[in-house]
C-alpha cells in the first residue's frame, strides 16, 4: 500500500483508515524489545511482534521500541496484537500531529516531537514519536532510526537511576524527559548564537545581521511550535486521573512540566531580545545615515560660497576688477581657503561636526 502524502488526499476516507501522510524517509521497520525488573534486563531484536510473549522472561515491565513506519503490514500486526484502537494507529502513521495525550480505556497514547540540531546548517529538524502506555508495557513508534533515547537504554542496561526499579509509567516519563532535555540543548545553542549576534551588532553591525535576526526568529518560532503543546501535554499528564500513572511518578511529571514552562519562557525572552536587537540594528543604521548626511551637508555648505566666488570670476567680461592683476589668482585661492577654515571652525563650535 502506498502512503498518502497529504491530508487532503485522505478526504472522504473513514476515520481510522490505516494510511499515512509521510514516507518516513524509506527506513525499514525494526522491533527491539527491552524486558526488565530490579534484577536484570533482557534485550533482543524481534523479527515479528508474535515473538513477544508477556512475562516470558519473568520481568514485570517491557519496552517495545519500534523504528520506521514504512512496513504497514508489521504495524497492522502490532495494532492487532495489542488490540490498539484504529484512531490510535492512524495517528501513529500521520506524522504531522502536534504533541498530545489521549486516553483509550486501558491505554494512554502520547504523541511527542523529538528535535535535532543540524551542526552543518544550524537548522532544526523534527521527528514524531508516539508512546503507548499500558500496565507494565510501553510501546514507542518513531519515524526512522536514530533518536535521543540512548541514555534511557543505557540506564536500563547498566541499572542507573530508578528506571528498572519503577513501573512502565516511570519509563514513559523518563523517555519524555530526555526528549525535553534535548530541547534545552537546542534553546541554549540558539541563545549563544543570539548573544554572539548581540556583541557583533553593538561593535560592528553589518548588512547580513538583519538576515541573521530573521533566521534566528524563525528557528525560535519553530521550536516554540513544539514546546507549547509539549507543555500542555505535561500538564495534562500531571492532572490526568489514570490508574496507569502512579502517584510517585506524578511528582516527576510535575518536574517535566516545570522544564517545559522554563523552556517556553526562555524562548519568549530570546524573541524579545531579537526584537530589541532588530530595533538596535535599525537605530544604528539610521544613526550612520544621519552622520553621512551631516557630513555631506557640511561639505556642500562649505562649497556653496566657494562655488559662488569661482562662478563670479569665471564670467567672461572685459572690465572685471583685478581681472589682469598678477596676484589675483593667489588672492582668490587664499580667500577661499580662509572662508572654508572659518566655516569649519564655526561648525565645530556649534558641534555640528
């Protein structure tokens, strides 16, 4: 089945139709399983979801980590294996959703956005990741291999932190937390670029600075587009009355919400700084233009009387006074120099130059 590229192409299809709006970059679908408890962790690759048997290894909790959304046959089998709602599976395939959380009977469904920084271009790319939370189970769906979740995998393997000693709800929190922590890295990088631009504009502004301001503002707007709904997501998880979220985990989710609020406030502050920098840039440009106009005005003012003298003595009349005097040229040039000097001194005293 070929995937649908745009939302408009899905017009008229029944709700829950299993078609997507992105090609997920052509990555194949892989399934990785982590089963864990306080004593051990079992990690293995699955060729089919039917290989997963609940509590087969004796571990209470499991994380099924799915990379790539191209193989719809595999995704359909996963949906059937866990009896996932058709609307939920439709949202997994439609990778243009905003971050959100939804409740389906014995299931919590969470959509989040992973952000990454392109070190070559300085741009920001996003990837949708979906989580399904059930009692003792987390299923994650992401568009393509490569993510920011390796720290959680390492915590499971090395038994650091409290992931292996807590339930699946804490694992969901930990996965969301590392995604939000990556937002910090991006916002801090943008903040450093804004500070460097601020120093440059204050010392030696250039014509390219206005374009840089617009690029940074566009990046901040793009990040804020995902941070704002993520803040709403964390707030919803914090207040959601679900038996799947333990009371002890809510304290950590509250901390997650605080992080998203801090990031949103930082973005707003950076946007205000950019607005101030743009005003400073335009003020500097206007000041330089004023200086240029002032200099040109002074030069023009000085040459007005000099041009008058040259024009008078350039007239072709035979009876002009001192026209044939041998010192006439030197007297005229000297007078012009004295006039220019007097005008410069006067402008200086008036503080026009």
